[in-house]
C-alpha cells in the first residue's frame, strides 16, 4: 500500500515473467494507437473521428488504472483534445466496465465484518458508477439516509506497482525525445503520480482527507463535502453521504435544470484558489466526475459538491505565499519579481542568472496577457512556455506535479462549460481582495511589498490596479468594493496596520520635507474608486435580496 520506486523496480526485475509480457502488451497497444492516429487523425469524416475516440477509450481502458488516469486528465482539456473525442474520454471518469458484483459483496463482508444486506436497509444489485480504482453503489441506511458505498477493485496494489515501474522506465528513457524539456524532473513527476495513486487506494486515508476537507469549508454554504460513515468504512470500502446533484459536464444540461454554469464555474475556481492560496490543502483531481452541481445559490456563487478525496495534497506556507505574490507580479507585469518567484519555487536553479531570463519571460507572458486580465489562459502560456524550457534552465519541481494537475483540471472543467472562460479573470480579483483586506500577517506583508517600491514610495499605479480588478467580473463592481473598503479601513486604524501607517507617513515625509504629490494622487484614487454613485449602487445591490437571484 506504499509506493517505493527503487523497491518496486527490483521486485519487477526479479519477475521477468510478469515484466516482459506486460511491457510487450503496453508497447503494442500504444504503438498501434499512435499508428492509427497518425494515419486517420487528420480526417474530416465524423464517423472516422468517432471510431478513433472509441479506440482511444478502449486502449486506455484495456491498459488499466494508470493509463485510465492519463485519459481522465485529457478528458478535462477541451483545448487540447478534439471535442468529438471528449465525450468518449469522459466515460473514463465513472463509466468504465464494472467488476463482478459478487466480488464486491464479498469484499464488503470481508472488510466490514458482515454481509451487505445486514449492514444496509437497502443495497442494489449493480453499481451506479464504475471508475478506475473502484465502483460505487447507492445504498440506504436505516430510515431514509442514502449513502454512496465505494468498493475497491481487486488486485490494485499489484497492478499499480507493476505498471508504475514500466511507466517510469519508459518515461525516463524517452525523456530526451519528448517535445517538452522537463529534464531530470520527469522521474520525480512520475514518482509523485505513483505516490498519489497508492494514497488513493487507501480508503482510510481518503476518509481522513474528506473530514479534513469538510472542516475547511464548514462555513461555506456554496461548497458541500459529504459526511463519512466511519462504522461502514475500511481500507478498501468507503461509505459517505450521497451527494444529490448533476455532473458538471455540459452547460446545456445544467441550464435545462435551471442551474447557472457561470456561477458554478466561479465557485469551483474560487474554492480551488482557497485550497491552494489560503488553506494549503487541495483536491488534486477536480474533474467533472468528482464535482456535482447542486441546487441553490449564494450571491454570485453556485452550489457545488466534491467527491473522491483520494488524490489530495498539501502546499507549504512558503510556496503558498510565493504563488500569491507571483499572481500579482504577473498581472502587474513585474517580470523581475516574477523571475525571482520562479527561482524561489524551484522552477529555476538558485544559481541561474536572471538577467537574460527576464526579457524572455516578458516576451512570452507579457504578450499572452494582452490588454486585460481576462485574455490570459494557461493553454496559451504553456504552449509558449515550453519553448523557453529548451533555451533556459527551467524545470518542473516534482512537488508541483499535483498542483499543476489541479489547476489544469480546474481550468479544463471550466472551459468545458464555457469556452470563453479565463481562470485568471477570477483568480486575480480573489488575490486582490485578500491583499487589500490584509486579514493575515502574510497578506499584510505581501500588500506592503506590492504597493511600496524599494525606496519606500507609494506605488499608486499598483494600488489602482488592485482596486480596478476587485469585482470586475461582478454585475455591480461597487458591491464588492464595499467590504474591501471596510476591511481596508479596519486594517488602517487597527494595531495590525501599524506598518502600513508608518509606510504611508514615510512616503509623505522624505528628506525632511513634506511631499504632497503622493497624498494628492492617493486622494484622487480614493475619490475615483469609492465615489458616492458607485458605492450607492453597490449598497443597493447588497440590500436587495433579489439582486443575487
């Protein structure tokens, strides 16, 4: 139940009767798939493309859980995969062939100590969904409480152990031929993938993850985490409350149920940002099969429910704060600070000279931002960023493998519901609100770093940029500025705002002289941003209970 690449490699090398037939099977299957895609991939015949999609689905399904996980990742990327292939690939999320029902019943009895018909008031004779690692039954407890019972597929430890060794061998051997220069980090990324898979098949760990995740969102009515039924759970069987809702796969289906895809996307993205930048603990697999759209709405946020907490990870406080700053540096086009962020996070060597890298970052990232925050998307960035990795000492730290997966999956889900969606257009207002509120010591320090230069001068342009994006995607921008204004005033006159008051005073008094230019610029910014008409509109929006409907 634990991934160890060195031990597992030795285990497989001592068993060539297992390794050689499996390696031949993998190479034959993937080689045949690549050959057919090269021959027919450019065809404009929809029937041909439908056949290719089925072939991809069948190939990945037949190769087993590790390869299914790859297909699941691709199924969240409508910007990378043809749309006529997506429908088939989406089936990899929870529409795979189920294993024998009698095996599932025996596993429940072995793990929980009694037959299913004794443990549950009602237990079905077939699963409602089957995924790569297990299948789910909708059962009923005493009374009317419906639960989801997830039962693990047989032989998973052996299958994962065998295939991860082969994937790591093939990955490291072919790394120099790959179109993306990941360097020595590829083995580490595969190891991170392997560790996460082995954690995912430990349902006791998943139960702990779900309960920890639920505590983080306990006060957020827009995010629902199902309760774990501990007495009916074990290492290979997990029982949780049933989540009522619709899969977040198709915008038209959601709209037919009177659900707003845009509000649901916003909730998913903001909750994802909270996990990465606020909590430091995140769901690394937010594909459409693991997110449900639920009835209800809280302001401009739709209601969603998370399931499947096997693939979770933590991010250190240092990385979390650096990422927050990197978002601000990116939007402010401060590419010197951004290069330092990359170095701090491990994407650049600590000894790398930044002088030649900064202009390259400005060329690649500056052009992608265009004239507005909303024009940014990760697909545009990664396409151009891969070019940099050949010419400069960039690498992908292994600890960021799941973070990148989570962000890419989240953006892919959003693009599936709204092709025009831009994740940074939600991310930057979120970061700006947190900075301006200064609700934690780290946010106050980051705010001072952003709005004051190295000489202590107030950067009015930076402060104005932060204020402009707060609520820029809301129907009434003033509505979101009211709480920001209140939080800013509380910070300014509180004990926690001592550093901010001191910096403001020093920017007004320099070289033993009073400088009023910054004060006039700040007063003008406040008048423009918090004008009576704008604030009145926002206040009416808050007071009107129908405004959020």
